[in-house]
């Protein structure tokens, strides 16, 4: 007897379901695409229990009669293809004829439909692949598809589903892609009894973007359009200043279908080359309209990839559309602060330097109370098991906004300290030291101030420090060096426990893409150790309850978005060491003084003193050099003295 046999139809359908029905979001995608192909003007999606219990999609499309209902749940049954030529001229969202049969093989499926010209509707049920007969019923024009108990007959698949919040995040992301591609269709999305989105039909794609990602982003987007040889490239792209830490802000649509394509992605990145940091990613919503005969969408079961007849031309058109817009636009980042705010910002930088270097000094460490008074915020050292906080431990909203970048204070060693900000000369210059601060806010070329080791230094262009050494001089990038110092301090503190955090009086609600919510579950322990308390507040929002104390001057909303972007790129099994390095690198970069920050003589002296104590101080965490050395011999040679 032979070993090859024909698979049973039910098993064939479940194998097909494994290809196109990965999770509840996949069901939503397939059903909404069917509704769009049916010419719907209104599509309502209802989800219960993250899609496990119920996914229901109702549309006002053309509907189906009893004969079509009987056929639509059979494998490879479709109204969208007739012959071979249609396969290379696809103008619909779906065409494989596998979706409903696959769903019916792993769930309890019920379809109710009525064509607009018919007086009676019909309903049909499929349970675990067993197909019933259509029955007449009353129904509005259009189609209602209800999927219950997803994967009930495939327990191995069901147990791999994530939390309701995570699955709902994926559903919302798929829903957003479809709604962005079809703004002329009205959509609603509900989870349990709560309405998440109500989107009116519109011809303004920018409004759809605002519906999902907020008006603040939509307002700064730049429109693009280019047309040639049957290809239309249009959409909205963000200025370089709005770059993100994750590549998941790139949305590309081909003939109304969301795709991931390496040629288009490369063109977008190339257009932004030299405009954004190589480690950052642009925000782009690009819509391509092309003759279906020039693109093959039948290369992936989920239809998320395409193959171009002339990929180089597509690349050139997308690249040209973005470059033309950038050349015609003023991409200078507008000044966000007034003069008074700039002065307050500089004062916060000064206080941050004082707080950090004082807390790091081995001989004198400020208590939490002193840190509160210096920085204007409540500082709490978080143990592994956080104790309940009293009302008095919470910072006021005004404090949270006005506080400077208070670098974390270590626990009090029992000594009493003045509430006044300490003078760095007292910290780093003992009796007999040659350190003599000038008290100036910054240095010009004529400044002549000795370091704690008797050397002279000067700050140039509020970005670089030139200091005398035993055998010549060194030039220091103040941001890079401070970044390394902060990074090493953070690494040591994180190894010892958790970072100090600031408890907010009122939680800040941050709008994020729905799939970022999975990060809260996957990286909950790391977020806690970083002193960041985030909870899901909705399908596309998180609530920030506590924030690292050292990031007092950082804009919290943007930082949270960027952190979640970084964490979402790590996958389910990240390299823990690399992830911690990446996050601490990000924290250090945000907390460090910047190029352009004027430093006092005290702060420069403290920075130089800490340089001698920090590990790997020659390079910042990104790998860039912090210090350049020029020997006296080299100087003499340059001036022909040797």
C-alpha cells in the first residue's frame, strides 16, 4: 500500500487557515476586505473578548442570495476571478476564495445577507468545517458576518493568543490600514460595548490620519504627488524633525492595499538620507495607484507583498516625489521657546549638572529631600517591590512641568545637608586645590580658569571644551562625554536595582499606535526597573503614572512614544543585554547636556573631574569619540618648532 494519500477537505481548510488566519486581526482584515469588494459605504466592526468570543462585520454592500451563500463558504469559491487573465489584472482586495472557508474550519461562522433588490434575506452557519443549509430570514440589505469562538476546535492555536488588549491592538492596526486606504467609506470599531472609532466618509486622507494618529502629527505633514507612465504617487510625509525610533511609521499602499515593499521603503529612506539621523526613521503615508497588470499581488497568502514589472521605475518615482517636496519646503525646525523659557531651560540644565555630579560624588550624597528642593519634584527610590505612596510623595502638576533634569539622588547616608544647591567647587575642590571657579555663566576665549588638577580649560561655541593636559591639550564634545557619564551611572544603578522615579500627580495620557500596547506586557519588568509606570488606557492610548527623575526636562509624551517604538522592534524574544544597552543609551542621550548649552566653570570642572572616573570615557554609548588629544610635540611640529 502506498504512503501518499489525499487530505480530507476539513484538514485542507485548516491548513489554509494557518496561512491566512493567524490571529483575530487576520479575520477582521479578511472580512472587511470582502465588505469593501462588495461596494460597502458603511462598515461596522464589533469585537468581544479581543476577538476570541466574537468578531462581527456588518456592511451595506450588494449582499448575496441563497445560492451565493451556499457557495461562498466552499474552498476556492469567489466572484472576483473568471479566467487566467483576471489573475494578472486584479482590481479587488480579495481573490483567492479561501477566507470564509478557512474561518469556518476553525470557528463558528454565521453569515446573514440580503441583496438590495430582494425582499427576504438568508442565513447560513458553518461550525468547525461542517456547512449547514441556507435558511430564509429577515435582514437589512447588505451582509452580516459573525465569527464566534475562534480556534475553538484548534486548541493548540487558541492557547497562543495573547491578552485581550494585545489582540485588540493588532485588530486596531489592521483596521487603521484599511480605513486609511479607503477614506470614502465610513467605519466604526467597537470593543465590547465601547466605541473606539467612528469615522465618517471623507475625501481628505489627512483627516483620516488625524483620526488615528492625532491632529498634532497631521498638521505638520507635507503633501506629495507625482504622476508618470501610468503610476501616481501621492500621500503625506512628515518633516525630518518628526522622525521616530521605529520603522513602523511607514505606511505604503498599492491600489488601496497595505503592503511592505523593499523598493518603496528604500526610496523613502533614501529621500530622507542626510536629513535625519541614520538610526531614526521617517513618518510616511504613501499611496500608489498603478495599472494592475504592472504589479503582481499574488505572491503572499496574506497579500502583504507585491512584485513590480519595473521596480526601478517605482523606486525612482517615489524618491522623486519626496525629494521634490523637500526641495520646495522649508525644513528648518521652528523655535519652540521664547527668551524667558530659554533662560529657564538653561537654569534647569545648570541644576541638573549640580544634582547629577553631587549625587555621584563619593564623599557627599544629597538626600531625597534635598533633591526635591533642588529640582522641584518628588524623588522616590523604587525598591523591587514598590510600596504604596502617600499623597505627600506626589509631585504637583506644575512641579512636574517646571522641574529640571534632576539626576537621581542616592539614598541619604545620614548626614545633614543644606537645602541650597551645592557649589561644585565644594564637591570637587578640597583644601589646597588649585580649583578656582570664575562664577561666569559661560566662557569666552579669554577665560582662564583652573581645573581641579590645576589645568586650564575653555568652552568653545557652547559645544566643545578645550582643556590643558600634561603633554598638550584635549578637545571634548560636552554632549558625548556627559552622555557616557550618565550612561555608566545608569548602568550601575540599574544593576543594583531600579532607577528613581517621579510620581505624577495626574497621569499623562499618550496616544500611540495600537500594536505598541503589547510592549507593556512583554517588557513590563524592564519598564518598572527604569522607573517608568505605564498602563493601557484604551485601544490606542497609554497612561503615564511615573517617570524617571533624571529626565525631568525631557518632553515626556514624545519620550514615551519613542521608547515604545524601540521596544516594539525587539520581538517576543529580544537579546536582553542589547535591549538594556539600547534603552539606557536612549535615556542617557535625552538626559545629557546638549551642544549649545552654555556651562559655568563649576559645571565644566565637574565634567572634567567625572571624566577621570567614568569607564570607557573615550567614547559615547553610540561609539562616537568624546575626546581628541593633541600633544605638545604635535603643536610644536605644526608651528615648525621641531
